[in-house]
C-alpha cells in the first residue's frame, strides 16, 4: 500500500509539473492564442487587407492602434504568406540600423552571412531599385511590419517612413506597410509629405469585452486542454477552476482587476503569481492563492518605502506635508523644512532628540536619493543646497496611511501629523 | 556564513517563498521580468545571488553603475552566457539591434535547458542610458525567443521607471526592512569580538541603537559605527574600572562619545582612521579637525569684514540700510509690503544678490579704521569668490556693476566675528537684522543668547 502511495505521488508529481509547464508557457511566454478574443471585426478587416495585397497585388498601408497588451503582435501570425521584413522601433533606433535590418530580412544581394555592405545611401538605393524591378503579377508581395511606429517618426527626416510609404503608393512590387503603435495621436507626429503618402487607414483595437466574457477568458486560460496526457487530473483541475471562478471573493478580485484594465497582461501577471504556488503538496488552485496574488499586485510601493524610514526622516516628511498644506503645494527648500522641524521640537515634542543641522541635512539627502523629494529644476545648481527649491512626491493620504502602519511611532509625532496647522 | 544566510531567509520568509516559487521550475518558462525594490542593505543582491548559486542557475550579474555605455552591459551578458568568444563577436559600438541578433544566433546554437537570468543591480542608472534599453530588456524573452528572465534590483520604486508611453510591466516584489528588536540587533551581534561575551556585545548594540536608530537605519552605517566604537566601550573593562555587568557605568562612559561620533564620523567629517587615533589619545580636550569646520580657515583681516558686509548685504533688504548704517535716520515704518511678506523671511528663502557698490558702502560703515579703496581690497573680493564664500551672480563679462551673493551661513559669520573681536555695534546690527526679518521666536532668542555670549569676549 505504501508503494502504491509512492507511485501515486510520483505520478502526481509528473503530472503537476506538466500542468505547471503548460500554464507557465501560456501565461509567461505570452503564447499567442489562435483566435483573438473580442476583436473579430478588426481582425477580419486586417485579414481582408492582407489578402488583397497577397492575392490581387494591391499595395496597402495600414496603422494598427491599440493600448499596450491589446494584441497587436498577433499580426505576426500571417507573416509566412509574404516576404516579411519585421522591424521594431525599440531595437532599430536609427534609420541606418533599420535599413540594414530590412535588407538582412529580405535577403537582398548585398548581404553576405550577416553583414550588410555599403553605406546608408547605397543600401537605400539598392532596396528601392529591387522593389522597383518587380510588378503586380510576377513578384512575391512584401510585408513591412513596423513595431512601435511612433518611434520611427522620431528618426531624422523620417526617411525610412517616407520611402516605404512612397513605394506603397507607386505601381511596383506589391507592398503592404503595417504600423503598430500605442499612441492615438501618431498621425500628428508624421511630416506632411509622409502623411500624404499614407492611406489614413487605421484599425483601432479597443477591447469590447464585458465582464462575463472576461470571466470566460479567465476560465479558458486556467483550464488544461483536452489533449492533456492525464485526463483524470485535467478533469479534476478544470472542475476546481470552474468552482473557483464562481466563488464570490475571486469574482470580486477579478472585477477589480477588470475595472483597472481590460488587457490580458495584467491578468496574466495576477494568474501567474497564483499558479506559481501550485506544487506537488498543493496541487489545486485555491482562492487563498488568488487573494494573496491580488494583495501583492495592489500594494502601494511608496508606502512600503515609507515603512523603512528612520524617525528623523519621517518627521521631515511630516514637516513637508505641513508646508504643503499651509502654502498650497508651493515648492519649499531645506531651510523651511528645518524651521518647521525645529518648531515641532521646541514646542511639542518630548521623545525626539534635538538633532544638529548637518545630521538633519544628511537625513534630507537620503530622502532625495530615494526620490521621495525632487528638486524643481533638476539641472541647475547655482543655488546653495539648503536653498534649492523642492517638491514632495507624496500625497497627503499616503503620508497619513504610512504613519498608521509605521512600527513604534511615537505618539507626539502622530499628534503633530494629525494637527491641522503644524 | 551559512547560519547568517539562514537567519536572513527566516526574516524575509514570505517574499523569498514567492521569489523562489518563480524560479523553482528552471526548465520551464518564467515571467519575462521581475522588479525587486527595497531600502539599502536589506539584502536584495545578496539573497538573489545566493539563490542563483544554491540552485546552480545560469545567470549574468551586471552592476549598472559600471556600465557607462550599453555596450558594456551587452558584453558582460553575452560573455556570462555564451563565453568570451561570443562577446568578441559584438561590433565596436554595439547597438541594441546587434545584441539581440547575436543573442538569437547564439541561443539557437546552444538553446537554454534552464532559465537564464540576467540580474541588473542598481537598475535606477538604466534610466539615464539609452531610452529604449529599459523597455527592450523588460521584454527580452519575447524579442530573442529564448527562456530568459531579467531581474532588476533597485532602491527606487517602479513608478519612477516607467517610460512615457508605457512598457511591459514586470512583477514587483518588495524586500522588507529590518525591525529593530528582532533582526537588527541579532545581525549586528554577529560581529562580536571573541574575547568578550555575546551578551556584552548585545547590550553594546542596544546602547548604540538607542543613540543612532532614530537617525539612520542603514545596516552598513550601523555596522561601521559599531566596529569603530567598540574599543572605547571596552576601555573601562580593560582598565578594571568596571565589570561586564555594570551596564550603567559602561553606558555613561560611551554615551557622550557616541554623540560626538554622530557629529563627526557619521557625517564623514573625519575619517575612521582619524577617529580611531583620537580614541587612543588620552587627552580628550583636543578637538577634532573636521572637514567643514571653518574655524581654521585663515582669512586676511579685511576679507573678514568684507564677508560680514556681504552677509549683511545679502540678508538685509536694501531699504533698511539707511537705518542701520547712517548716523541719523528716521523711524522706519512697517509698510504694507513688509507685513504681507512677513511669513517668508530672508533667512528661509536664501541670500539675495547685491551690487558691488552696496557691498563697499556697508564695508566702509562696518570696518573700524579708515580704508582706502585700493586694488588689494578689490582683489580680496575676487579671492572670496574663488574660495566660494561669495558667489558671482550673472554674467562674467559685466565689468561695470558685478553682482554677488553671500554663500556662507550665520554660524560661520559669527565665528568670524568672534575672531575679529568686532565691536558691539556690529553685533547689534546682526541681531537687529534678524529681529526684523525672522518670524521664528525661538531663533531670535537663541541668537540673542549667542550674541550676548559674544559680548562677554
């Protein structure tokens, strides 16, 4: 019987690991789903455009606009139908680098191995000539995918954009130029000559999911597929997932996440934190895991930082808060903060020792290093350090909340913070 | 060392459990980027590197302070994962595009069997590098199509890192700070000297924390102070004046010493070598020569008066000059303007610029003998500017009416006035200027006591 138990544990272990592997790949590796969720009409529109280029040889240019995490990268699935040249604005930060990358991807003749020969002007001339030589009927259509399109608009003279869009307007090799961006105002960034060559076709990926559809997606993301090797385990798992999604607290958490942002990336980070707790000893997903994951995600990081400050630094922050309240958010300098602190020490405090000014200055500089206080004009240092104007980067509410949680906070400090006029 | 490690793990148990969970399946994918933040000396780099070593995971640890250019970072990462030959394939000034392409090539030759980790310490420096470096590294897993995770360690919260148009959000973890009672005392007690009992050292640490804990919680600073001052603490024991159980006597001996340490060694006004030498010196009366003590700056006689005149010019408004510096004057009325702006006195706002003529006028009324306006007087003003006791406001090429500002504090001026045995009238001028401008009652009173002390000289 003991051996049976061991064997079961081993089986459970292996199966658990496989389940983890699958879920991690889905949540971390951002494996693209086969069909985009909630974006059917936009997807159809895009497919139609690409089809027109691939089949009928029409040159097209289109811009896909959508917030981060809304599924713009899914366009990559269709690259295999074309001679694709994907370029990314993040990586190719310059037109020269971008052009070399395009030449490499299209395997033009001036590429040997990995090295691209020639200067920028020569490469550009070569590319344009290569594209000019083809025509609608005989050559394979080319797809240019420009990720982070707005970053390309910051390059000098927008040369690359101008040339690509120019090619898409003239009767040469059928070319599709696809731009992906997260900025709604991207057209304002384009120069006049570039904008006129663009077809002004934009596809907006605004998610129209309702909360019920969102819950369905959650369930789908967490469930194991039917072709999982151990059907008994996968049935149990899927059953527990369904029950979990119907639980009230879990629904509350998912609703709060949904109200924050509808995109799937934040959902994935929440689910990943919960799924990473699954192990051999604890082989189903429980609601405590999700609650814990939500708590980790929704914590205020500045409050955590305030928790670890010394008493002197905390008193300086309270002094700054009082200055903000009295003078309505106008910038202050170290002398004023030190003044307020001295008033507190002399009138109201019993427990705080009277510290020398250099010691207080060192504490103030620590707050500067933590970037809880920032100078108003960050470059200019013409003024002495004590008189440089600063602003507090914390809100009234954050300071009060941090005080409640501060370990062993002396009562006179708390009273001072709560008093209205310092 | 291992017991130290295990203790620290116990303290940060819940955070560590999370981090280890994420790294516990090395042959599977992990989240593309993780951001760990916490105060200094809370053990972030130590813990992460220890986990890497214990679990024997392939990792590249880079300190962003060392990487003045992004090429250095790429070089270190590639040589850690694929060997120095791979790093040598990088071109002279590698761009991010070159790095990603080379990484893809290398990882297709030797794919990752376990998750590769890139650990970036002091990641706040990355904000000053290439603007696209941080967003690209956060999604490196997707860009190179390999099982790699980037861990960022920093003191500053994530909200300050986020680029304008957004980026891939990493998982955030907070490393908690040490609590006084349980963790800090225990960790500091590990340094105890072998010839004394651990209980004695623990009581010493408690005394030290009693003085310094409300000012500073940085573990490194506290350790430094503990090590420096322990020999002084044990002095009565060595001399035989007290036993180990006479905590009160030992406290009385060490407490003034620690207060002095707060004003010198803690502020780095003296070096630790100087501090230790001073402890060995039996004569306690020798005051330490601290870095910013102005008492030993030797200025020429007239320079001192020039500096005092500059201070008066900076901090008194021009309309009060008549009252202070002329023999006969009328009463000055507090105008509406003065009443409205009473709240923010000059002493809080900083010194105001003044033209050279005003400085010379005040100088002539302050100095006690007849002085001719020779070049030696004017060159002393330029020397004061070079010493950064005065600062010049406005352009260098304004030759006819240059403007200056006084950049020293009141304490310095009082120290100088003491040196020149300045007459009573000057002290009154200083005191009066403060009465009219400052709104802090206590500040005047303490200054009056200081001024009256000077009268006794």
